[in-house]
C-alpha cells in the first residue's frame, strides 16, 4: 500500500466555509473604509492564516495600523465568522464526503486534518466530526501558514508517519505548494485540481476512492 494516511485540508475539502469567510472579511473591510472587497479578493485568502489574510486586505488602504490594532481587527473578524459558524450543523456535511471518509477508514487508512484555521475544533464539532479523525493539526499548533508545510508536517508527526506515507487533499494552490514543500504528494479539488503540480486531479471528493492508495 503506497499510503498509510490521508491528510485533509478542512475549508473547501471536508466542508465549505468560504461564504462565511467572505461575509466576515467583507464586513470588516467596510468597517475600516475598504469598499471594494470582492469574492476574487476573498479567494486570495484561501489556505492562509488569519493574520496573513488581514495583511493582504490592509494593502487596499493607505492607513497604517499598529500590531495591536491589527490583532484587534483580526479578532473582530473572527468573532463575526464564529457567529456565522453557529448556524452550521451536521446537515452541512455532504453525505458523499462522509461515506468516502468511512470507506477510506475501512480500507485501513489513517485520516487526519491539516488546516491553518484556528476554528478547526469548532467546525469539526459543528459537523459531528470532532472525534472522527486520528489526528488534527491546525492553526492552534503552528506558527507558519500555507504555503509553508508546517501544518502537514505536524499532522504526519501526530500520526507517527513520514510525509512519503501520507497523501494530502487540498483545494487551494497554496495548500498544494505546502504539501510539495513538505515532501507529500497531493490530490486536488477545484483550483488545486487544475494546478499543474498536483499529483492527482479530483473532480469530486469520492474520486479519492479511485486512487490506488
């Protein structure tokens, strides 16, 4: 068996929270006078940490913010985001995703999460997956966001496996770059699926079952 584990990004792979992020970031941008925050801008933030995302957004304004002010802005965005997440439930977990995860486990694979989000525990709890995965590496245990490979390396470490034994599943180019930098192969959905460096291109989540893992 080529792989012993699969490490999944969370947002955009296991579930979709892009809209929640978009509405929260847009609200914050408008609060500080940025009126032209678009879905295209939001797409640039996928797979990137909260503070790094804020830095990208602040490039749209000439105003200079102190580190303390930036921390406050990031926390305000997170509060708005968590309020939106409060409406998430197990019904937001696609049945095809859950059945695929269960089949992969039945095949003897370990399953892990590798996400830059500090809200990973909350999201997994809302989806009913808080006790499902063998390991969870997230924004609460890393200092570098993707495309740095730290979160995937942490997940492999928690699984007691080498990167070559783990397949990463991503939907963002930054995530694929992080996987490659860490010595992992990657399966891609959406944007990541169209990326030339992606090892396996998936049209939909259940396509994972067609990979000879």
